[in-house]
C-alpha cells in the first residue's frame, strides 16, 4: 500500500511538471517574420517607369554594423539600450535581407538583371555595386535613421561613382511592424539613389556624388 502511494505521488509530480512545461510553451508568442522586399505592386510600377537599354548589375554582399548582422530585429528602447527581439525576425539575417532588397529594387527601377550569382554577356557592361550600411538606428514611436555608402563601377571602362546617403523616416506607431515599414521606406530611398547613379554611368556621366 505504501509503495502504491509513493508511486502515485511520483506520477502526480510528473504530470504536474509536464503540465507546467506545456503551459509555458503555450504562453510563448509565435515568432513574427518580416521582409524588406518591395511590395509587388511597387516593383511593377517602378519597372514600368524604367528607361534606357538593358542593364546588368552585380550587387555584392552588404556590410552592416556587427550588432545588426543577425536575423532578430534590433530596436532602441532608450538613450543607452538596444533590444534584440527574439520573437520578431527578418526572414534572413539583416545583411542578407538588405542585399536582396537593394538588388531587387535597383533591378526593378532599371529593368536590369542581377548577375551577381551568374554570368553576364561578354559584350555587355555590368555595374558592380558595393554597399555599406554605416549606421542604423530604429525606435518605436520614433524614427529610423540609416546612413548608406556605396561605390558603383562600370566593367568596360572602369568609370565609377562613390556616394553616400543619410535618410530619416518617421515610425508611425509603437509596433515592430511600424519599424519595419519605416525601414522599408529608408531602403527605398537608397534604392532610388543607387539606380540614379547607375543611369548616370550608363550615360557616361560618372564621378563622385554625395547626399
């Protein structure tokens, strides 16, 4: 009888532990994934507005501050603290997400083909684009501020442009989705500036630029 009682107590303890673990798991909010990619309708509109001959671009891996080279969103919570959000993530590490958004956006605006992972026609120039995100700061109910620097080099005559751009976008609310939307707009400004620089090199109007 005593043995049965001890067994019952152990069984009840195990059941209680399992129930508490299940409750803890159930209370964890699901992970949210975000992208910097331009909405399809925006890309289509930009593509329809593209002008000039077919272009080939090579968007290289983007350099970002070390604190941002991760899939988690990083937002400022006060003057001295940054929060790394485990449950709110980019669809890939931020540097990869940024490279893909820049590549897709510039290609759409120019009607261009990104040959970074393939071969370009031997008789056509390509435009190698190296981008660095020099600084980035985001706060809910605040703003997104991003500082970009980039170089673009034309393959056939080695003409180039070296440019920089700092953009500020207001974050409309207190959600992480609002931070992502402001970040998309900031990246969109960089995309437009880079596309304009490529057009200038296509017209052989290269050189230094600063914004």
